[in-house]
C-alpha cells in the first residue's frame, strides 16, 4: 500500500510561487494539492489535458475561459484541455484544492 499526506510532501517549485505538492504521478493521471493563502493566485495558463479541481477547504474562485465563480467545499469543477484557467483566493481563510490532470500531461503547461 502506498500512502501520502500533503503535510509531509515537499513543496514543488512552480512559476505561480504558491504551495503545490505532488500527491500522485502516473501516466494515467496526476494529482496535485494546492494551498492558496489570502490574495494568492495561480497565473492564467493552458493545460494540454483535461483538468478537474476539487475544493477541500475555503471558497476559491475558479476562472475558466470567461467564467469566474467562487466554489464551496466539496465541489468538483471540470476544465477541458487547452482552455485558459486559473484559481484565486480573495477570502480571509486559506483555500486547499486538489488538481487532477488526466492523463498526465506530456507537454508543459503554457503560462499566458
């Protein structure tokens, strides 16, 4: 059995300069844990595969294309491949989000 806890996984260096931790990495899928403090945001980018966001904590705003909606805990949001998206946290409390990419991207994410 393999197990991981986001609190003990190392923070992955990333262009967004936020807390990102790799939880799962296989060619079939990749799962990242993102923590956003008040005022933090991911930079707008395109991912070459489909992405899902699962809200674990807080009320972050998910930006996909021209839509920007704050979502509550226990919500799953789908974003199709090659659509501009990002996540922001304008709230006082921390937001925690699982980001699921399937399959694992072979090309790099393109920042805009």
